[in-house]
């Protein structure tokens, strides 16, 4: 699969919906959702028509509180509404209760084409599409932080030496957003046609270090708040993982919406299936089912769902500078 810098070209509606499982509350809580939201809220190029919350990195109550806390600190964001969404994964056969986020996303799609930036499990998006499949055509672009090539183990120190711990947020990661709700990923892959993936493979090419957090502390009120919340996460990566910084996974989804020319992408087949190329140890520890991406010839005979995606597994050298400029901007 050959990745092309700046291609293949994708159009995206300027109306943006953010779906987040933000847990930027210090400790060993990944702050990347808040990085992504701040990048988009600081941009004059998009109109954020709503934000929905979903369980994932933290319980829904924490995600709700964290998201509203960040939005309240961003200049010019007083008109952005935060809608509470799903607190658990979807069950295959049962219809989920209609949460405020589902109804709000439904209304936003009814009003016209929408770019959805999904930073967590796909529960809210799947629940909306399962109830209203006719609205799938109004998803102009759906950006997901998930997906991997068959056999790829998410290893923060791959290509580097590391003395970090073995599991969890040590050298081996799960495809977290996918693994938290596989049923929803199957539903969305079956309904949505314009899906772009900004996966781990791309995120590991960008690293946030201490100097970057210091710069953020001298920026806007929201940037300084986020830098403070990200400090313990950076310490975790320095101490437990053995790297000088952390990968801002979800921030790349926001940057892709604003700067797709900075990404190396390819059209690819995607399917949910058992990954028989994973080492046996990782299958036992992390599970073997994945959202897998490759050539059509790579597709296994048995799949739970399949579709076509734009897979963006590489980024340009200038993306880190664009990230820091976006984070420290004073708002749209």
C-alpha cells in the first residue's frame, strides 16, 4: 500500500462536530482529546456546531466535566454546546437509549453535510446511524483515531531502545478507541462511505516534549490550563515508557481536518476480523480482533464488517510546528 503525501484528495464540510472521550484531568490521563479540541476551537477555518461526549478514557461524568471545563476557557466558544452521550458500549441486538448527544448529532446532520471528528469509541455515531441510516449521506467526512495494518503491534519505542513496562501504556498499546466498542465500529464501517483514519502509525511521528508544554503555559488561558493537565502524562511517558515526550494521538485527527496536505495517505480496504499475523503473546494479552487496513488482496475470508477508507499513516515534517501554532493561537 503506497502512501501519497497530500493525497488522495478529500473534501470536508466546514461544519464540524467533535465526539470526544476527554479525560484531561491530570494523573495518568491521556490529554490528547483536549489537544484536538483546542486545535479545532482555535481555528477560523471551521465552524464547530456541537460537541458530544462518550465513555472511553474515563467515565462519562468525568468526560462531561472535562469537556465543559475546556470549552469554557476558550475565547469565542460560548456558543458551542456540549451534549452528553453514551456511557457504555452498544449491544449488538438491543437499541440503545436515545441520549442528548444522539438527538443533537441527528439534528446537525439533518441541517446538512458535516465533518465528524471522532476522538473516542464510535458509540454515539453508531447509535445515531443505527436509528437514522438515511443520514449517513450527510457525513461529508468522518475522521477516526483507530485502525492498523495486519500484524502491527503498537509499540511506542519501536525503532528505539526502551526499558519501559510491558503492558498497558508501556511499550504495547491497544487500538484503544476500537477495542472499547467493536460493535459500534462495525456499524459505522458498514454505513459511512467517507472515512479517514489517522492511526497510531501517524501519531508516533509527532512528539510533545517539556519545551512544548512550557510554550503553551505562556499562551492562552485554555492552552495554559491544558499544559498543566498534560504535565503528569508527560512524566508518565518519561518515567514508565522511557521516551522524552508523548504522542498526541487525537490531535492528529484535528490537524488532518485543517491540513490534509501534511499527511501521507492511500485509499485502502478496511475490515474487522481476527488478525492472524499478530504474535501469539499479543493476541492473548490484547485480543486478536482489529480494525485492519490493507489491500483488497489482504482481506481475510471471514470478516465482521468491511468498507473502504482513506488511511493516513504518515505525516510531514512541518506538522509539529502547525500543532504548536494552533494550540497557542488566541482563538478564531
